[in-house]
């Protein structure tokens, strides 16, 4: 998928400025950098929502495509961020497969932990669980409660999921 959600990324930055993604670190507030990077990645790889009109853009309505709906999973993120790349020495070693398996396991855990963090903060919501050969589907909740409700209703309609 080619990057497309630049307005979504702007919404992520707006969320960051409100402190929605902050967590207490000692006497200060900090952020989970992996979770913020993941949310930005999810945002750029999902269709934008027309926040001004609080509806999907016309071109997406015509093709019934959900906005702010991420399905690329942990592997796409970890590959694009070189989390599983081996050094030339590792790649040439007899243990290359073992090293790669360990790197993949570590990347999957880091990304999965970031998904949990983002869900706990209420900025993503799992609409569809992962199944064999299919990644989980996450809805990005980047706007106001009214906007997020409209985004979710549209995604559920597009995906033939029960409306809430």
C-alpha cells in the first residue's frame, strides 16, 4: 500500500500535543516512542477521513472503502523499520535462520506491545481479530468522539460488521 493518510498523520500529531499518548515517567510525562511511531505508520497507511464534513471523502464513498482502517499487521511495520534486518555477518553465519527467527519474535512482541498501548490509550480499536493468513483490523480513533463514532460506523458498513 502506498502512503496516503497525510491528514491522518496530522491528526496523530494533534493527539500527541494533547497528551493523549503520554505516560508517566518518574515525575515527568513521556511517550512510548514505538507506539507513536506505529500510530504514525498506521495513519499514513490508511485512507484519510474528511474531518471538516465528518464523512468519508467522495471517492471512498463511491468504492465503499473504510477510512482510518489498518490491516497491514506487525510484519509490514517491522520490515519497513528494519527491525528484522541482519548484519552481513549474521546473514552469512550458519545460525542465520535462528537469528532471524529471534529477531522476528522480538519485533512481533515490540509491535504487539505497542498495539496494546495504543488500545489502552483509546486511539485504536480492534474491529476484526487476526485469523489464519489475515491480519487483525484496527480502526484509528484520531478525532473527537463524534468523529470517531462516524468513522467507526462507516468502517463497519464497508466491512459488513455489526453496527454498534
